[in-house]
C-alpha cells in the first residue's frame, strides 16, 4: 500500500514546476487532504525499490446518461518519461475500458513538453487553452461602490433564486463540470460544503449568480463561476462583484482569489487582463475519447 505522505510529497515536488498538470492541490497539506478524501484509491504509483518514480490519479465523475468522465492528476514522471508515461497511460486506458467513459480530461502546463507530446499519440476530441489567473484580496480591481447590488447566500433548496441560478448556469456553461444536480446538492449540504453560492440582485431583481470554493488550507478562494444575465452586462457588475468577494473573504483570512478561464472565452480573458489579475500559468486542456484510440493507426 502506498504511503499517502510519500505520494503527496512526490506530487507536490513535480506539480510546482514544468510538470504542473491536473488540479492537484497547490500545497503538500492540500494534496494530503484530497488523497485522504478518497483520491488515493484511484491512484497508480510506480516504484524503483522504495522510491516513487511516477504516479497518476483519476477523478471519475458522472456526466449523465450512464456515462462518466475522468479528470487526471498527472501523469507525473521522474527520470525516464518515455518508460514511465507508457506505464501510466496503460493504467489510464485500462481504467477507461473498465467503465463507460465519455472523455478523459488532461490539464497540462504548456511547459510540460514530454507529456503534451505523449498525449498527442491518442486521438483527441479537442484541445483548449486555459489561463490561470489570481489576484490578491488586498488589491481588488478599481470599482465604484457595489452598494447597488445585493449578494444573497443561497443555502436552502427552497430558495426562490435556485431555479433562476440553474437556468442561467445551463445557458452560460453548457457541459460544465459542476452540474445542476451538483449545485443543488451543495446547497442542501451548505453547512458542510466548501462551496458558497450567491444570487446577485439589483433593485430586488435577479441578474446573476456567483459560485466560489473555499480552500482554507491555502487561503485561496476559487472563483468557479460568475455569470450575469446578458441584458445586465457591460455595467461594471463584474468588477463590483470581484471587489465584493475580495473584501468579504479577506476578513475571513483568504489572501488570494484564483480562477481558470478558457481561451475561447475572449470576453472573460479581456476582463481579467484589464482588472488587475495576474496570468499565472497557461494550460492545455486535452480531451481524449474514452476508448483512447491511437492518433495514427499502423
């Protein structure tokens, strides 16, 4: 049995540099927490003697219709990427074959050339570019007062705002990882959830919503979704809401707001570039079909 502390240390050491990939935690403590929370059981680890030389962790989640997707942590490799990646991808393929997998999602730093080249051996459904942004909660974007907005926590499924949040979520984020069932479940378990879900109102009328995920271990607030009705955009609402989050969560000990955005979402990229966010990392989101077919058949 793999020692979770050793595996977490191996992942943390590689996830800090050019091998950055997947959404493993950003600190050793964060990774240990996730591995202890069930992720260790879906990990495959390579050894030379007692030394870990490679690992891959699979986060499998339902997407409806009896199918599932896999989000991959890694694969992380050591001294011989060709040999290690071959074994780690074989495990990934076997895991995909053992279930009804729709897509496999790899999130790879643009600097991680060996992994990007190895993933290219398989037929990809799509390759997207993602940007990782962050901002210090002490330095929110310049904004006028957000006093004209009401940001209302949604903590009960009976909330009058839930149906409108789900409707707007389905319109704005088709195929989102966080489904309407997930949103409802997080609201039902709001007292234990790491997610905070808010309805955004102006003059008592619903105009949008925010979903954030708290990571107390790193002091980072992850902005998962922010969405305003199309007819209510271009009024500075986004800047006001970032300022609201920065002020509200700074008082709770959170020092950073982090997020990732697809390069296809040009409006969002322009917004974060213009409003004080630093672009910390460029990622390649590689989507491989669940059968992991070779890119070129012999």
